[in-house]
C-alpha cells in the first residue's frame, strides 16, 4: 500500500478512537443562523511529509523523500459552511545522493491562504440540511471539511544546486475536526501542495470569543462518520530506455577509423589513443578524404557542460592529426555530449565506453580550379 494511504488510515483510526473517548455526554443546544458567532482562531500541528523534487540528471537521485513537519495557522470562521485560514509550514528535507553517495539536502517551507468548507457535522448532519442545531454553527462535535487554496514554496539547500520551476501552487486537503464547547478543537488532515509535497498532520486549535447562547436539550453522544479510504491508482510503468541512435554512413569506408577514449572529465589524449591515431594518419596521408571528428561523453555532469566537453575532445583529436600533417581544411568537429551513448551509463565500464571520439570519413576534398 502507498505510504500516504497507510499514514492516512492509521491517522484516521487513531483520531476516531480519541474522539470517541473524549466525546462523552454533551449538551446539545439550539442556535439559529442569525446567532452564528464569527470567531478567530489559531492552531498548531505536526505530522509526516513527503516531498518530491525532480532531478534532470539520472546520476543525481533522491534517497529519502519523507520527513517530519510542523505548521502554524491563523483563521476566521465566516459562516456555518466556510472558514478562511492562513498558514506557514516547514515540511522537512529531501536527501539527495550522487551515484550512491550522500550529496546534500533540500529544505521545504510553504505558506499560503485557504478556504475551508465544512460539509458534515455529527450533531447537525449535512451542511446544507434543514437541521439547525449548534454543531456547525458553533464548530462543536465532529466535522468533516475540505481545503482549497493557493500557496508559495521556499527552499534552502545544503550542497545541492536547485531551481524552482513553479514556486506558486494550488493546495488541496481533507480533514476531520472535533470541537469542544470551550473553543478548543482537535484536527487530523491530509494536505497536498499541488504535486510537489504532501503533509499528513494532527493538530490543536483555539477559537477566541463566546459562541451564541442556546437552550440546553437532551444529552447525546457524537457520532463519528465513516470515511472510505480509496486506493490510489498504480503509477504508470516507466518507459523503456531509448536505444542509441544508429548513424548510417554515406560512403564505403575501407579504412578502420580509430576510436579514442578519455578519462573522467578530461579531453587529453592517452598514449594508446595517440598510437592509434598515428597509424590512421599514415593511411590518410595518401588520399584526400574529408573527416568529421565526433565527440561524446557519459552522463555524469550537466547536459550543457557535457556538450562543451565533447567538443573539446573532438578538437583534441583534430589538433593532433593536424600536427601530424593532415590539412585542417579536411577536418570538421562536432560534439554530441551525452546524447549518443555507445553503452549504458549505469556502470563504470559503460561510462568508460561513452567517453570517446569517433572519426567518420566523408567525400574527398573537391579540387580547386586555378585561374
């Protein structure tokens, strides 16, 4: 079962048990719509969080996306159906790793404003029903509510570079609140900040001011409504990794073009690569074929950096051949970065095969007419 569903089911079970024990006999009063008390309140709470930053580099991944969080809220009851609430919350951190090693963490802080809609109460029934007993009027007894609002995300990082694509987000939530006649209420709620973060919390709040007076009636025990916990759909299967592109050669190549391999983050030719290029240059001195030197990298770096590194590797090969007597007019260079792997990047052996240059033979140099 998904972590959020397990936590939701556990929190609901615990909250229901606590509320039934605390409820006991309660005085039910009659209050009318024009007697509703508009009261301000403050609340605090703690809970568990799940944050989900995305990495554009497969070598950098999130090793731990769950943590503990806390929040502070200030609200105002508008009418029997609605309350407005401002909040600030710290959602903990997401731990990152780079190729299996600790790479730092990203902290999450959110704040915003929401509307809370109360749609069921154990004493009043449905919010739009005809029963005008004091449950929703006084926020007493057990109430189900939904949350909708907007928020803003702030981050701080330890050793990890990050970029916020969408700092503003929508907020959705559903919760259970139990209110007492002294203005104190207990809450448990599941909140989603768009797709960026999720927060399952328990908290306590205090309403200020006196509720409307009413005539006492018979005692009754609150009824906790049942809530169905729906299973989330299974996430779609990840798409299969794309196969390396196959490049069709336009010209028959009777000469074996050498590949040069490089160390990590290096564009310097190794002695073995220089020896292979020496034999290739000797063969190319006897013809006028043009050459294209193609540079490649593994994926262990940002994409823009890998493109630059692949060009430097191709230039190193071109400069070496020019130094051995090949005309620079016969050589062009291009850098493909990490986009054309020769092997998988999930092992050191595969990454070593991707740190390379290849030489493609093209049409001969066209002779220049003399005047």
